[in-house]
C-alpha cells in the first residue's frame, strides 16, 4: 500500500499571512512617507494579489523612485522575515513524516514569495514536496494543481489522500474535486457554503495534524 498523502495550504493554514501583511504595510507606508489612508489601500492590494505587477501599480500610484523589481525583492525579503510557523506545527509535520505520511504544500501565489516564506519558516525542510501555482500556471481549485503537488511528493492523486486548508473553494472544493478527503481550518468561522462541506472542520492546523495521526493509527489497527 502506498504511503498516505496530505497536502497543506500555506497562508492562513501553516503560517499567519495576515499578521505579517499588516506589520509590513505599516512599515512600508512609513518608510515611503505615505499618508495614513494609503496604508489601507496598500494592504488591501497586496492581500488580494501579491505579484511583481502589484508593485508596479503601487510604484505608479505613489511615484516611488525605485524600480518595480526592487520593490518586489524588498517585499519578499521583508515578508519572509515577518512570517513565522509555530514550533509545535513544525514538530507536528516531522511527526507526520515519521509516521509514514507523504507531506506536501499546495499553495497559490508567486513562487518567489511563497518559496521565501517556506525557507524562512523552516517548513521546506519538513515536507516532501511543494507546488506553487505560478510554477506551472495551475491555481487551486484546478485539479491539475493538486496533481502536480502530489507528484512533487512522489505520489499520485489516484492513491488518495487529504487536503488541509482555510479556503472553502480553493482548498476544500478543489481538494474534493481532486479526489482528496478534506479538512477545513475554521479559525472560529462558520462554514459559509450550502454544499461542498469538508470531511472534518478543525480550529487550527495542529488539530488537523492530530486528527490525521489518529486516522493513520486507526487504519494501522484495522489492517494488522
């Protein structure tokens, strides 16, 4: 039997993107002498879509003297320094792999910033594979995204597995369409959709990992 697969979303699942973005936006607007309301504008723009093209918009709007490439490079460096993954979560990822799981990250976004976050937090050292949507123009909830993420972990979707994430459409709907069981990180929210319910709802990623380890233990007992 092939080893079990679990794919994790990155932002707002393994790491707290929103807290890092809020701190970054405050520092960015202060550094460039922008007015208070511009902090809200910059934060909203980057929260929605963080790509080099986003910083071309910001540079043009505020007539900043540096190039788009310079702004983007500084953003990647700053966010990587601000974002963090809890030590307990890192330990739990190692425990999953020690228990025989193939562990991967399946995330939308620009490869530069997502890979920088994974390296800075230590997540990249604790998973078997990572797929970032920009690397092959395959975004969640497209099935191809999950297939490529599974391949990075050395397996295939037809073997089954789990998708864990906070986004009802991208992670839960997409994961289900890809044939994966799903676990939704609610963070205190109620499920917002009338259908496409996840297999499990948990408050945070540590609870998800605990449940995965329990599933694995139950499967071992029933097959031995």
